[in-house]
C-alpha cells in the first residue's frame, strides 16, 4: 500500500440521468475562464463546446475482469482512451468523462483501480452526479424488477458531489422531498442547488474523493446521520465507534465482507484508528476493489473510527457488530 | 572480449512531441509518429525530416515489407502514406497521403508478409486494404474494439484480438468469406497477439495479467498467470521456438519446442522497471532478444545461454540508458544495427551488437 504523491492528471466523472443537465455542466466547465486545458471523453454525442479542449467520443465497452478472487467490471473504452491521452500528457491539466444517462458509475470508478498504467498516470478526482430537481424523484423511485438496476439511484449512490439542477422549476416542498430521497441513498455527498448547472466550479473540481491521503478534506460532512426513507433498496450506513482496531481482524473482516457482499456494497470509505499506529488509516472501496493507506497523525485528537457504506441490503446491526469485533477489546 | 558497440544518438527537436509508435521501412529508414499524427522520418541518427501530418492521430504505424509506404492508425481513423524513395542525389519526393478514413478508433495496423494487404482495426472491425487504400474485405464485427491483429507467415490467416477472444479469419480462393471465420473465446480483454511461424501456436497478452496460449490444431488453451502487470507485448522469434512477453520486472521467455511450454519453466530476463515496454527478437540469430523498459534501458540477451527458472544476465551493460521510456526497438533486417526510440523523442542507433 502506497500513498498518492505523484503528480497525476485529475479526472472528473460527470454522470446523471437523462436530461438532468450533464452536458450543460460540462460545457460550463469547458468554457469558463480557468486557464486549464481539458480533455473530454464522452459517450453521448452531445453538443460539447470544444474551445481549447480535445473531445474524444466513444461507445461504452464494459469488460469483466477477474484478477484472482477479485471480480469486477471496467470500462475498456476508457482504458484505451485514457492510455492514448496520456501519450499527450503534457498538454492537459484535467480530464472530464461524461457518461451516458443510463451509465453505471461502478465500472468507471473501478477502471482507475484496476489498470496500473491509468492508476499511475491519472487520479480519479470525483464522481459528480447531476440530478433533475423537477423529475429526479420519479427517476429515483421508479420500481424495477428484481435484479434490474435503477441507474438513477446508482448514480446518486456513487456520487461525491451532487448537483441538484433546475431548482427554479420546483417549490420548497418538492426540493425538500428530493433532497431527502438523495440523502437516504447517499448521506455524505454535498448537494449543490443550481439553475442551468451554475455551481461554483471550485466546489466540483479538485475534490480528491479517491485520494486516501486527502479523505479528511474531501467529505467534511462525511457520516451525516439521517432518517432513512423506506422503500429505497439502496441506503447508507454510517458507523462511528471509539477505540482502536486490531489490523488483522480488520483485514479478515473487510476481506470477507467485500468478497461476499462486494456486489451489493457500492462504495465505502472510512478513517480508522489502528492499534499501535499513530496515524489515521484511511480507505475507500468500490465494490470489491479496496485502497487504503496511513495518512495524518492523530496527535492529541480522540481516536474515533468512522466508516460509511453505501449499498443494497445493508444490515446496520450486523455491520456494527462485526466492526466492533475488530476492536482491541472486541472479543 | 566483446566488440564495442557504437551508438549514435539524436535528441528531440525543440517542438518534438512524445513518440507513440515507430516502424522500420525496408530501405532502413525509421518512421516515427506521435499522438497528434505527426510523422517524422529518420535516415540515420543525425538526419531526420518531418514527413507529414495525418488527421487520424497516432497510435500505431506499420511499414510495407518492400515499398516506402506506411499505414498510420489512430483515435480518429487511419491513413496510408507514400513516404517516397530514399537515397539518391535528387531531393526526395514529398510524402503524400494515398488514402485515409476518419471517424473510427483504429488501434492497430499490420501489413501482410507479401505486402498485398494491410489489416487495419476500425472500431470493432478489421478492414483489409490493398496498397492503394481500396477496401477488399471486412472482418467482424468483433465483440469490442479491435486491439491487435497479426498475420500468418503465408498471409492466409489473420488473427484479431478484442475483448472476448481471438477472431481468426482464413483466406479462401483469394477472398475472406464470412464462413471462414472462427472465434476462440476467452473472457477477458486481449491486448496483443503473436502467431508462430508454423501458424499452430497463438499467444495473447491480456489485461488480467495473463498470457493465453492457444494451440490451434488441437483447439486447446493454456493459461500462464501470475504476472504483476498487464501483458502488452508478446512475440515469437523467427524460428518459432521462443516467445518473450512483458508483464513484470522480468521479461519471460518460453520454450515452444516439442509439445510446447506446458509444465516448463521459463527463462527470466531480470530488472525491467516497471516492466519491459518493447521487445524485439533478432531477425537472423535465434535466441537473441533486445528489450527496452520504462527507465529507458535497452539491453540484449541470449536466451540460449540461460537456464530455465533462473535469472539471465544481459549480454552486456545497457546498450543505451536514458531516463525516458523506450517506445520502439527495430533491428535492421540483417541484424546489423538496432534503433531505439524513446518517449522524449530521442533516437539511438546502435551498431556492433552481437
């Protein structure tokens, strides 16, 4: 396990359901006067302002990957396109990936874990999900047959930042309702209300959501506890437990959890106090793919373990019980 | 005592951009293309000219086996270019684009050994073109974007790689009928292909850090796993006995003699960081391999001197050592010299290598 210290190109993923305003946001980022050279990878042939940027379009290609006991899906088209962009490395400050409205963000994120060339050259900065304030609730509540994914829900679950767009078309009550629905899926991602995707870009760029060394900065409201709405199968479970963790027990538990339930756990992240270590241990995962490292020193701060899981069929009691068994005095 | 190697080098021009691919022409010149599709032609290590700019960008370039014609393939299509004859007192003819196509992702292009056809990946298709750029056949669609293709020695078999396996097309009565195409399935992303001179062994390097070995006559597949990185280079030597592949700090060399590599221990060519980026077997001497790595080291090896399972020492200290990753290695057809192309645009031509 190593820290992330090399100057890699930041990559921002913009996702969101059909008509939510993804392309509007993308065009804003491209045309704003920020002085950056940006490359864009898009899967829908929308009207993207090019200006001083390079736009590459491609069809999504989902590949199954089996590396030992780890099974995941990745985006084969992104692997080859990012590889090609890296051959122009000195010409781009940032890469934006705009997915289709029906995209599953998991393969996009997992691509950055799995391919070593991409991992070494690029840093996944954040997944930004754009939600239509007017129609998004219907999308989130749409019932699907068992085993069939609701892409809108998945896109919210995976988000590091959420742009709640077109709020001018809603009243206070409608806005509160959709915010509550979003929160029940993803309790931690900041929500930015917008009209024509007019969010301050500094809120969306350089988030460092996938940089374990900066995980404390990335989510200041990480682990906000909320009332959970029923009827949505994807929820967040946050744990906050004082004490110190026995590293071996943690590895055993997390390894079993992610291999058995990895398909259902979309994302997780945490900051842990490991017995015998004076630095915080930060980690994040996407399904079965896990990345962690020691970060800042605890110093005089209280050693509290904080974790959040976002996924399907999460059993809060069991997660709590199994996690507490990893504590020094847990068995 | 080994004869000294002489190395002539040239650094990048002031505005040189990182090369992504290179090919050696039959007349000995070296064509280098960058990601933007700018093609530069090197006559020797101190003399190069900008040949032309193609619209498709650059991912791969392949040279005709006899003519000064190359096919460049890139993110936005492909281009066939006549680079003009080399040598002579008269000024060279300017390079011209013979034919081009834009719009499809084209990651690979390979001339058939007889120069009659160039196979070009175009999204999920392999397009077969004659030397004037006229399409003569089209194979596919494959399961995903074509990543590599390779010809049999007689030009009668074309293998193409993509996610999901290898598609093998057979030439019949001068054409490429759809019913003469079969698929050898493998659930994974195939990145590179190599076909033995006998056309019986097919090797693929894969995203999942494995090497898959197919014996076509027996319809069997053998997996070599355990590499630490994806396998992006795999090559048979000209005799067909040896296969070298990257995918770890060691270049692995397998012995395909007899019944093949099943159950055998490979030769290990140590210390490529983080892995070998280029491999090139000597065109005339069996078992001599040139390797280049991410640190810019170019070394040569004689696997015949090695012992299976044991690290093998390079023939000599690095032929070339720069800080920039090796992007291409090209032997002269007789093995008299070796060109190395580096990511910073520098080019090194070495003579006197064993």
